[in-house]
C-alpha cells in the first residue's frame, strides 16, 4: 500500500492511501473460506456450499469489510511510525473521496484529513509571578463551621413545613433560559435557614413543604460567598461563571436542636481522636479547615498557572479542523452554532492539555499504580487515625506493614476505574503544583476565606 502525506495548512495535512488487490486479496480469500466452512444453506451440507456461490453472495460485503479493516490498521500504524502527534481523529476528506463500487473497482484511493498538535515553547522561571493565597481560619469562619456541625449532629424531628432555624435537605440544579443547563451544577446537601440573610429569599422558603420546587438566586440565597461555594458544591474559582437561575427542591425538612459541646459530640465529628475539651475540639476543627482551605488555595494557584501558561504559550490550533471534528463526533448532540459558541473554551482547555503533557514529559513526572495505592492508604490512615507501623520503601512488602482491612479497601478501590482515574488526576495536579512552585515566583498573600472566595469570583 502506498501512503503519502500532503501538508494543507500550518497544522493540517491530508493522508492519501492507495489500495491495490495485492493489499487485501489474501485476507478476503481467508474470510470467504471461513464463511464457506460455516455456511448453512438449504440444499447443501454444512461446509459444502460451492466457493463460487459464497463469493457471489458475500464477496462484495467481505471485500468492503476487509478493506475497511486494512485502512484503519494501516492508518493508525502510519501515524505512529511517522510520529505524527494528531488532535482529534482523522476525518474522511469529503472533496477527494469518491463513491466506491466494489463490483467495478479493485483499486481504491482514500483521503483523510488530520489535525496536528503544535510545538510547545514555554518557559517556567523566576520571571513568572503568580498569586498564591494563604487562607487564614478566622474566628467567624471557625464558629460558623462548629455551629453547622452542631446543627448537623443535633436532635432531629421531621417537619411538615419550613419554619425559622430548620435544616433543609435540598437538591439544587442550575438552569438556563428556563430549562436545566446541560453540564450545569447539580448538588444535594443540607443548609439551615439561619444561613439565609436575604429577607425575600427567606420568606420564599418559610412555609414550603417537602417536595416543593422554587427558583432561587444563589447570590441572594447565600450572601456569604464562602457559603455559596459550599452549598452549591463547587470550587471557589468556578464562581465567576455561575448564573442566577437555579431550581431548589425541598427533599426533607428537619427541626433541629443543636448538639451539646461534649465528648460524645466531639467523638461523632472526629471518631477515634479522643478529644475531651471544647478548646481541643476547636483546635482540631481549625486544623481541618486549614487543610481544606490549603487544598482550595492550591487548586486556585494551579488554575492561575494554567491560565497564565496558556496565555504566554499562545499555541496555534487547527481551528477549522477541530470544529469539524467536534461536530462530526457529536452530530446528534451539537449544532454548528453550538460548536462555534463553545469552541473558545474548548480550545483553551485543549491548549492546556497539550502544555500539561509537554511539562509532564519534559520534567519526567510519572504516576504509577503504587503511587495510587499509597494515596488510598494515606487517606485511610488519616480518616480513621490508623498509625503507620513502619516506614516502608519496598512496595512488595507493604502488606506486612498495614492492617489487612486497609489493604482490602485498597484492592477494592483499584477495581473502580473511575475512582482510580480521579486519583491519578489529583496526583498529577499535585506534582504540577509543586513544579510551578519550584520554577516560578509566588506572590504570597494572606487573607480570610470570605475574601478568598470574593477574589475567585472577580
């Protein structure tokens, strides 16, 4: 088979594949003989149908199938052997590809358009400055969190309708132009009516029954930006893209008597921590919030690094090819107008993927299965206060140094491909965050969580 490549634009090319009978005849003959052995046609014993009849009945379809298999395999192999780093997947060229008649032709030409990944040239050095926020746990944030925990773990009684100080189990969904927004926010959790400061929104809630649905504006329902991120179930950096049209469904109504600040309550919130005093409990809560806020700050830092790096790299893309690929790959989901409207966001996301892969490769950053397993072990130890008996470097010996129940959970997690992918993504994010910290200049700023959320929403 003859395969040639013609460059059409800066990051696009057309692959021409010329197929002759020598390329597929042997495979077609084998496939027809296999059909002959298996054919069960009235008037003939099994396996005794004449070869000519089999070819007449199935020859055209088998030839088409074998040619398609040949083209698919050879195209993939060619792209790999030529080290062509493609974007999307090859698309048939509608202008050059002609209708094929397998009855009249035995040689064929196929043309495929490809989009190519651009070369990445971006520097990470001390000349690059990115904000890094150290989020402090102030007294207001600490006491609000403790109050929420006391509400959550208090004594509950079912309520028929919402009254002041009730806890509402809710489901909230993002809408757009009166309909559920595709890919929008969808979250379930609990909030106390004490959190609702806007009188109009509070009056709208009071008196609602189980199953009630009402449209709300999250910015009015939760005036505190920190509360808004928590009750919508989103990260602070996403706040800037959130609209004001949401449907809230009241799933359950709970009258609550807050839990007392005693040892039983401390044990419920932090099992196995043996907390005896309110002061020690506050210290534990503060440490937990600091850890949680640190994670949010790291994610905000990585997001800022991504935006800065994408902007500075200024990668060109084969835009028209990618739009065509998106449309053909999602022809039942998106129109041309939708693809055009959403393409800028997709393009920047793709640019970051290209840059990320470049950075990982250039800095030899790799995550393997052992890293994922150790992540799960660490999470379990922290969650249940399980001590590490020994520091082990040899992963082959790890079962001797961790309780069997943890290893059982590790094995179960490793069977969940979706969960494993999330862990891989998180670990790669951590390595990239450390890479940026090591390479660039951090403009550190201390601030409270509410101020952090407001910055992220700007």
